[in-house]
DNA sequence: TAGATTGTTAATCGATTAACAATC
DNA sequence: TAGATTGTTAATCGATTAACAATC
C-alpha cells in the first residue's frame, strides 16, 4: 500500500480546466471522450491530458477512451467540489462587491458566507443576501461560519494584516487580489490575482512586437 | 550586433512584480537595492532576480547592487509602462462594472477607453466617465480609439465570438475573464483569469490536507 | 483480427538555483 | 586590501511530449 505519487503543481492547476471541459461534454450528453478530444477542448496536448489523469488513477479504457460521467466524479472528488466551501470576502470596494454578487461561485461548492470591511460606513450595508460586518468581528465570523477560504480584496496597505488575521482565525486558503506580495506560514495556500500585472504581461509582448516609435530609429 | 536573447515566459511574468517592489523602494527614497533585498520584497530567490534582470542587461554594480531609479526605468521600458494602453471592456456585468470603476488600472499606462455590451438595456448607461456602447459598434470603437487591449468579461457563451471580433478589429492582447478556453490566432496574446478555477486549486490543497470525513475510514 | 487509444517510459526541453569568478 | 555583490556557468530539478507496448 504505497502512498500515491504527489500530484505536480502544474497538473493541479489544469484539473479545473479538465473538469470544466468534462462538464460541458456531460451536458451535451457525450458519454465517452478520448484524451485527444479532451485535450482539444481544454487547450492542451493529448499526452499531457493522459499524464495528468494518470496521477489520479487508471480511469481510462484502452482503445475506447474515458467515461465522461465517471471522470467528472473522479476529478471532482480530487478537487473537493462536492464539499461546501464557505468563503469570506474582506474588503467591499468595487472588486469585493463584484465578487460578492458573482454567482459563478456557487457552481463548484463555493458559497459566500460573510462580508467584512474596516470602513464603518459600509458596515451594516446589505450586498446580495448578506450584510457587511466589521473587521473587528473577523475572527468570530470565521469561527462561526467555519470559513474555509478568505478572499482579500482590500487595499495593498491592509492586505498583510488581513491575511495574518485570517490565518490566525484558522483559514488556510487565501485568494489575494491586493497588489502586494503576502507572506503566509507554510501550510497555508495562497494564490494571487493581480489585474494590473496580467495587463503588464500582455502588453510586454505587444510592446516587444511593436515598440513605440518616438522618432529614434534605434538605440 | 547579435539579437538579445529571448526573455523566458516565466521571467516576463515576474517583471511586473519586480517593478512593483522597485516603485515601493523608490517611494521610500531608497536609492540602491541588492538582489537579496529585491528578492525578499518580491517573494522570490535572489539568484532568480539576478538571472531575470540579466536578460534585460547588465544593470547592476558588483559589490554595490542596483540603482533603484535606473532599474525602474529599465524594467518599465521593457514592459512598456510609459506608453498609453487604451483598454476596451466587453461585458458590463458585475465584474465588468468593477473593472470599469477600478482605478488601479491607471497606474501603469492602462486607461479604460471604451465599454461595450450586447444588452440594449445597458447601452447608453454611464459608468464612471464612459457610456456603454452597443456591441455592434465594437469594430468602430476599437478602430477609432486605437484600442490595444480587450478585456472579455462576458458570459462563457459569448466570449469566443467577442474574442474573434476583437482580433478582427486589430486587438492583439486579450485578457479573458470568461470561464471558457478561447482560441486566438498566433500573434495574439491571451491571458486568462478564472476566479472559480483559482478557488478550486486552493481548495484542492486544503481538501488533500483535510479530506472530508463522511463516516468511511478509507476507500 | 484490425483499429483505436490508454498508460508509461524515456527523451527533451526549460526553469531554478547553488556556486563562484569577476569586479566594484 | 577586504568585503560585498553582481553576472554567469553549470548542475539540478521538474515539466512536457514523442513514442510505443499494452490492451480494449
């Protein structure tokens, strides 16, 4: 009974893509899919699909392909999408509000369970079906609601403090939208989404392809 | 005069992080920084910082470090942050609205130049300083405004069509928030931000660490 | 059996990082 | 000169992918 090999980080980030493709196939009543087709739908290479799926187990049938329903179950089980994942959003500015109202969350077990802000002017306001509570109540909200994931949508200046408090309160998954490098203890998962940074990467390539011509022919 | 070596993708994605750290140092009146310190601020390894920066040129001084102001200029020049980057946002739902109102964009040359939606009920509405125009005018808006970047914040169903039209109109950088794999011709840069996917990756790790106990001890 | 497709190996590719000569 | 720190090499690590035996 040797332990299963650790799933590589790169594979983990692709599992949700496969799951999305598989759910689409399922809703189209497709019952079987080849690695070739799943790769095409997911925008990757077929060998990579097979390698990735092989980390989960031998779920395919040679000469046939993968059973869509079965694979949805297995990938979903791996990702924990059948669990309930209560989320707290800290910071109800433009972005936090949008996330609070975003209903795409619900699909994979995610549920916005609490809204927290430091601004007294926002506390008590209703957004969707929830009421914004004070940052002073962060710990109690996290404790009560058994919050699993913290979304940091504050300013850069407050983000580290909020992250520290989330971690202290027992949250071990953090999604950070603040434009700052957060430090969290090992054992806590952290992912960052930074819109300005994504745009800078995009425009890097455009800038390299078509550098601004400001009169000087070369440097 | 051999052409400069191509900058690796992984390095490109870190340049904006370095730039942010450098701007922070500059605003703190720090004039010189070592790779060690810059690495710490950026959450990476010092050797990686030196390697990454070496792709841009030999901008450091042995025994001393890097001049903060000079490095800000060089990294900024590489990323094109001194250029004006007009952005069109397509899809003014919760997320599109938040992005339209997001002022963090302005900092690196990004400027929301147009808002586009297919819903006639939204056309004509003012959001911030702009008015939502019909998707029918996408091509003319992109052409007129010399739009450089398209942000796709539509539903999954419309995203590919919108992307195709953006590309036809001459946009060659697309940031996609719709939960779908887009295909774009080579020469067009595409980056994806998917909130549900980020959350699934986070909870994968939490789920692996603390699997749900539903009565069965093992499988 | 013939055709199809997986699961896995091994080769390749690219990214990370330790180490250290160069040099301020 | 002694200490500090870069720039670069080379070793290591990990991810990708072509290839193909296994097998439906």
